[in-house]
C-alpha cells in the first residue's frame, strides 16, 4: 500500500528524494495566487518540503493545514518546528473529516499521481474549498518526466498522471471552472477554481 511505502521512505526522504533546488520551489510558489491571511490546505505535505514557501505567502495571519496519510512523513514535518498557525492532520484526502468550504486554496505539491481515486480526491477538494477558492497541483518536472520516474519504481509504477485532457475532464466533472494546465520541461502546474457564485 502506498502509505506503507511513504512511511518506509520517510527517514531518508529529505536526503534522497525531496527537491533541493530552492529556486525551483520559489518559482512554483510565485505562481500560486495565495495571499496574506489565506487559509490553505497542503495535501501530501510529506516531510514539509513546500511548507516554508506556503507560510511565507500566507504570512502571520494565515492558516495552514498540513495533511498526509503517512504518519512517519508528517512526524518529520512536525519536528521541523515551522512557526505559524499550522495544524498537522494524518488523513487520506479521499476520506477526510474536514469541513465544507474551509480553504481559500488547496495545494497538491508533488502528490497528484499518487491519489488512488483521483476523481474522489477532486470531489473532496472541491467540497473543502470556499467559493472562489483555487486548487493548485504543482510539480517541479514535467508530467512525462515524473511518469517515467514512477514507472521505474515498483511500489509506485502504477502512480501515473492521466493525460492532461483527462485531468481537465475530471476537474470539470468535479465542478471546477477556469482550468489551466501548464506542462513544461521545468514544471507542471494545474490551476482550477470553485465558482464564486455557487
Ligand atoms: C511524493 S511524496 C511528496 C511529499 C512532499 N510534498 C514533497 O514534495 O517532498 C507524496 C506524499 O503524499 C502523501 N499522500 C499520497 N496520497 C495521499 C492521500 N490520498 N492522502 C494524503 N496524503 C497522501 C504520501 O504519504 C507522501 O508523503
């Protein structure tokens, strides 16, 4: 099971797997329209690689919920002692107990291909966003490059990105609007909005 895989990799994650190029993480963070004071859900927090960048964006008045189903990954994030209004939640996004309409933004940094049931995850994220809120799916490589890496690792060889148009279709079916998908050599970014009117 995927959770067991990530728990088993937690201790070595920062040294062996996590993105270490700060400028790439900064570039991704700059593209997210997250404002001071926003309430943000970070799905697949892992050891907290993207947390400092989100904290910088939301500032002292913002709220951050760090969600991950692998307790060993989340434990490392928690032990880093990030400062701010942060809650750590060990849960599966596909079966969570968070309240409806809670977040201005939901960020999935380096987790999307690992969702077991992507449609279910999208419906949950839609439920959790406030009206007008935005989902950001981001990666520091292209869709194809990440799929190739995953195919070479037995435990995650089936954890693949759908075709971009299939991702767009699922987001639309889940209720999202204003969907943009940018997939380049350097990064992958999906932005999708929950209607401000419904
Ligand atoms: C590839 S790691 C990335 C971790 C971190 N974002 C990073 O970039 O280092 C994916 C993380 O997502 C978590 N994850 C995968 N599927 C999940 C789900 N359905 N619900 C919550 N967490 C999930 C895993 O436990 C793992 O920590």
